[in-house]
């Protein structure tokens, strides 16, 4: 059951990371660059962390039994 939880959390992290990158780009375009840079860096970190966690689990939603 631990793999299923890890996969769900990594998908959430990837979603939040993607949204943060998009929001950071829009913030840089319409507002302060420093805030947008920070949002994009945090978004990329979440995205990379989510991908790494997802890659470390076996494929599928079962435990691999």
C-alpha cells in the first residue's frame, strides 16, 4: 500500500509544480520578476521531486505482489 500512497503524492507534487511554473511565468510577465522567479524555481523543484518519486515506484496501482 505504500507504493500507491507514494505514487499519489508524487502526482500531486507534479501537478502543483506544473501549476507553480505556469503561475510564476505569468507573474513574471505581469508583475514583479523576483516573485515569479521564486515561484518557477519552487515549481521546478516540486516537479523534479515528483518525477523522481514516481520513477522510484513500480508501474501500476498495486503493490506488485
